């Protein structure tokens, strides 16, 4: 029994949407989704393992490059893989990408193992290099997976399946931090990478046995020179943006300027090459297509806004809401929930309506409303209100990701679907990278500016305490003038709460009391180790004797009165006068002792008892003076700590206000990016799909004027 002849297009290419049965399509789709899930998961699962990785591989200076290396390779290679899939078919390129990704995953898990020795300079550098290899494989997954939808399904059905792809990214952002934390804590950080292997093998098996070649029928030479120039454009540009946002370099550093120049020259060379090559990596003729041109611009702006939403919302939750760094990933679940619902629902509705543009405009409008609402965040915004904003933003962003892909695929020739899809992905990732660099610069400058203002406001609120107000004003002026240290953005550390600050100062007050009263060595050591006290304050505790601040006075008083009593009991008036005339004794005591007549010393011992009683009274007065001095020192120290606690609480409040105000301003920039994406989408033609009748061949798409 022979298989039925495949259905073909007019140009002779196999029409897989009509040739393959639904079950085969679903199995192929499962393998593709699983591969894409691996790529998306890898971008979120690694973050929670990084502290443990750094502690074992000892490479804190390369921390950011673990992510940057992946991003560089992934972004730069996306358009190249898309073109190669048009030339050689989706299956071999997708399987090659999964294989490279799995190879990179295995090597990442082995980074720092003894048998690798000092390859690439050691464990952390090995991880960076292997992460770049992972990114090179992951680029194929992102570039080809979305194009496969156009090969397998009719145009009217594509949006509902594209929505599943959007849901995969949302799902990975929830599962990634949870799985990464669990594997790191209970198994090993290496399994954050090894976990890709069994899932990847399953995906490969599904694709190997069930997926056809999905060739476009294009016969042409590979544009290797164009591929080299697009790498020469993308990689230096991304490096320049990365270095420029780094305080160690800055935007005017010679290295950054050289990278920008190299990127620009490569772009010019790329455009010249693409104009002449018969099968360019990115056909410039695509930009004559208004759907592709405006859609790419919209995706660029959407990419900047999308990553800004995810990245800085997590930062707000950590720095202002006090959510731990580990929980920050899961705290964005409401945003992810809205994104998944928006992506899947919009795909289903678009398939039934036969139109995508109205849904995209509605989604972008909701996204802009979400950004506007987020731009009103303050340090006092409740967590429940933040959650509501996240859900609204996710519902707005969800429809855009799958429907932009659908729009691009409908607007180009079948043999250009791969390159058009990957190009759209490329522009979105470039938007995310450039947006992150710009928003990062806004964050650094904004926190400094807003922190100075917030500290000045706190000084006004504490005007009744001149010491506190003066300290806050001094700090504010130094920050505004750039001569003082500014707060740093460290997402690995959760800022201290008011309760934690108060508890730390209470512990410090207890140690100061013990040090002043008893000279406790452990308390003094704890004070010296405290990071909140200035050096001059710690210096006051360097020479506290055993027994406390008043110990010396008490010892001196007791020795003096013991000697006086001995002289009285012995009837030795010269010795008594020598001790009593000591200028270190209090004047009142010296005056009282000077009035004791010499004749008393010649009297019987019983007659000298009143003098001894008077001396005992003087002893107690001297000891009381020691206690009073001790209490004075302690009171001053505790008053200083009270002021320090007030300053610390005010500074913590100012930092939260500064972060909230800065992130709110970033969301205003995201709102502008969203508006530009909306305007670009408005310029896109609205491709309408006629409803498909059962057994009826699909009519070509047409453009609504």
C-alpha cells in the first residue's frame, strides 16, 4: 500500500500544511516546543545558580559575562540560521542547533572540572566560552522554531499555535528560577545545565523520526560574506553597549568608541554586500514590504519595552518591596500569567476572526496602560497593587509576540519565511539589548539624582534634630555634587528592612552598654567589627579598661581612701597630709580633708572613728562620681547611636524612594517605546485571512486598504 501523493504548491514545493496529518503535526510541534522551551528555560534557570557557581569557580569579575556571552552569540546568529533554514530546510538546521545547544550545556556543566585543567584560563572562563556555544545553538531554536509554524499550518491556524510559543517563554520564566534554586540547593549547580540533556534528546528523537525536511525549495549559494559582516555589526555593537553601560568604561572610552566604529563600518559593508548577492542573509528587498519594515521597527521597540518590564520590575520588587533576590523571579508570576493568557487567547481569537491587527492594537494599548500605571509606582505602593499592574501588563504584551510573527510570515513569500521570521526575532533581541543599556544608564544616573533629593527631603523631616538633619544634608550634598559615594544596584542583596536596622542598632546599643559599664572584651570586639560605625567612634573603645569606663576612677578612689584610712589608723599625719593634698582629688574633698586637725592623729584610736566614717562617706561620693561619669559617657554614646539609627532609617527610606522614582521614570521611557511600537503597528497593512471551509483550499491573503 503506497502513501498518498503529497499536496504541492504552484511552484512544486510540498504543502506540508495539507500533506501532514494532524497527529504528525502535533508530534513535530511537541518536539519544536520542547526545544524552544530548553532555550527559553536556559535564560532564566542559570541566574539562581550563579552565587554558588561563583563561590566554586572563583570568577566574580566574569559574573555578567556568563549572560553576555550567551546573548552575543544568540543575537548575532539568529538571522544567519533563518537564512540557512530557507536554503537547507528547517529540520537539519533545527537539529543542528539543538545538538550544539546540548553540547554547550554538557560542557557548561563540566566547567572547572579537573580534567579540563586550565583550558581557556580556568573554570569561570570555561563557563563563559561554553555559554557562548550554548547561545550559538539556542539561536537556531529561536530562529527556526517560529518559521516551522508557517510550514505546518494554514495561515488561519497559525496564530493559535504561535500563541503556544509565547506561552513557552512565559512558562520558562516561572519554572526556571524554581528549578534552578532547587537543583542548586539539593543536587548540584551543574545539573542546571545537565537537565537540558534528557529533554534535548527527547526533542531530537521526535524531530528525527517525525519531522520532514521542510525545505523551501530555494537553490542558492550561502552568503558567507554577508554572514561575516552581520556578525561584525552585531557583536561589536552589543559589546559596545555592554561596556558603555559599565562604570569601568563609560560611553566615551576609546574601546567603546572603537567598537561602535567597527560596528558601523561592518553595517555599511553588510549593506553593500547584500545589495549585490543573489541570496543575501537579509534580503534588502524585504524592507520594501511595509509589513516587514513597520513590523520590524515595532518589534525593536517592543523588545526594549518588554525586557525593561521584566528586568526593572524584579529590581523594584527587591530594592523597594523587600522581596528576596531568589523570590523576585517567582514574584513576577502574575506578569507571566497575564502574558501566557494574552498570548494563547489572542492566538485563538485571531484564528477565528481571520485578523491579527485589531488584537495587536488592543494588546499594545493595554501594555501602554500597564506601563503608565507602573510609572506611578512609589515607595509606598502596596504589593497587591503591583500585582494588578503586572497582570495588566502581561495581558497587553501577550498578544504581540505571536501575532507579530504571524504578520511577518503572511507578508512574505514562502521561501522567505525563515529569514523574515528570524530577522524579526533579531530586531526584537537588538531592541532588548539596546533598551537594557539605555535603561541601565538611566538607572545609574537616576538613582544618584533621586537619592540626593530624597535625602534632602529626609533632612527637612528631621529638622528638629540638628545632628541628624546635618548628617543627611551633608550626605545629600556630596551625592549631588558627585564627591560622595552613591548607592549601588546589587540585585543579589535584599535591602534591609526598618525592623532589621532597628534590631542591628539594638544589638549595637547592648554591646556599647556592656563595653562602657564592664569593659566586656567580646562586646568591644563586636563594636570594632561593626560596619555601621565610623572609625572615630570605634576609636573611643580602643582603651577601655577591664571593668568599664569608670574602672580607673573607682580604682583610684579606692586606693586613695585605702591609703588615707591607713594613715588615720596609724596616726601618721604627714602621710595623711601628703595624700590629702594630691591635686587630682576633687577640690571639695581636698578642702574637707585639710580641715581635719593634726591633734586628732595623736588621740586614741577610738577618737579617730568619726574621721574614718567621714572618709568612707568621701569614698562613696568618689565612687558615685565615677558612676556618674560612666553614665555620662554611656548616655552620649547611646544618644549618638540613636542619631545613627535615625540617619540609617532615613537613608533606607531615601534609597527606597530613589529606586521607586527612578524605576517609575524608566517605565515612562518604556511607555514611549510602547507608543512607538503602537504607531509602527498602525502603519502595518492589515492582512485578512478568509475563513477556511472544510476541505476547501485556502485563498491567498489580501491586503485591506
